[in-house]
């Protein structure tokens, strides 16, 4: 029997020609400076308190809203249980970047595991600044002289066995179906810490009752969402760093394509 491709939502969205271009136009309302004084790894009580509140909200209120609004289904948690020993010292999760809430959805999938994730520093000047920071967003500096502070933050997080999430596509395309090329920087980070990489993929389902009621009220045809978790993938230690990174990037791209249910993806794994 021929495999049926997953549902493709038709929302009239216009996507950039370049697969790593910025689709989302952010409203700039802050002027946060990312310099040597910026708390890349914030250890203050106020941050810990805000982080606790945000995580509680993501795992309770937003979890309910995710089901009501998107019919969110999470599949593949069995692999997290199966490989518990492998993952005890931390891991990197990756996924396609297709929704403003796709990070909270990953948090819901991982449950008790907290995440940190690299972000474009411009996001700190948007209205999502407080949420992004408290959820674990760490800005990537543009200045070479500041990269050491970014690396030091993740070095310490790795020592504490924290998990990292990354979007190797590099930018967000809302409700986009194909899996875009992956940036190699994500995998160099995983290689730096010898982390297993857990591929995840979002796919879409045609909305049906009662989710169609919400669409009717909002006059939209927003699809229902499924997040699938795959088996952890490991670097080939017999290869050089460059070869191992390229090999795992290709394997992860193939895994995300497969988890999304796509059989004819138009993009290669290499994004730079």
C-alpha cells in the first residue's frame, strides 16, 4: 500500500525563498544589550523563581491549552524510558521550528527535564523576552569576543547535566511541512559535550470536531499537531570531528524527515 503523506495545512502563508531566512517580523520594544555583563547563565533567585513559574505554567495551563487548541499528541516517550541510562548525563533534543509554542511542546514531551536553548539575541528585544529568558533561552552573541561567555554558560550547564534544545533549521516557518536544511553549528555544540542527540518532529493533522469549533470562531483552519520523539543518535567516535558532525547531521535530518512522515523531502541535510 502506498504511504499517504501527512496533512499539509493551507493557511495562505507566504514563506521566504531562502530556507533559513526570517519569516517572523518581531516588534522591537526593548533594548537589551548582550555584552560581557549579560547573565548568560543566570543564577539569581529571581530567575529561578520566574523559571519555576514558567515551567509550572507550561506543564499545566499550557498543556491543557495545547490539547484544546491544537489537539496536541506526543508520541515516542518510550524511547526516553528505554535509554534512561544513556541520557542520565544530559542530551540535546532537536526539532523542526514551526510554531511560537513549539518549545513549550518539547517541554511537555520531556516532562520533568528542564531545557536551555540558544536563541537569536534580537528575540530579547521582543515582547517574548521575559518568557524566552525564563524558559532557558541563551542569546548567541554576534561579537567574537563574547562567544566565550556563551560557551562558558553551556559548559556549566553541561556540568550540571542540563538538557539542551536546538532548532537546526535556524529560523521559524509557521506550519511549514518540508524539513529544511540543518545548520552544522548545532551539532558542533552536541559534539563539544559528547551528547546523544534526540530527533523530534512536528507533523500536522486535519482538524476535526471539537477542534473545528475553535477554528470556526477564529475564522482560521489551524491544523492539529503531533510531536514524535525518535531514538537517540550518537556520534561516530572513529571519525574526525568534522566527519562525525556531518554524518550525525545527515542522520538526524533523515530521522526528523521520517518522524514527520515525509517520504519525498525536497531539501538536503546540509544547510551551510
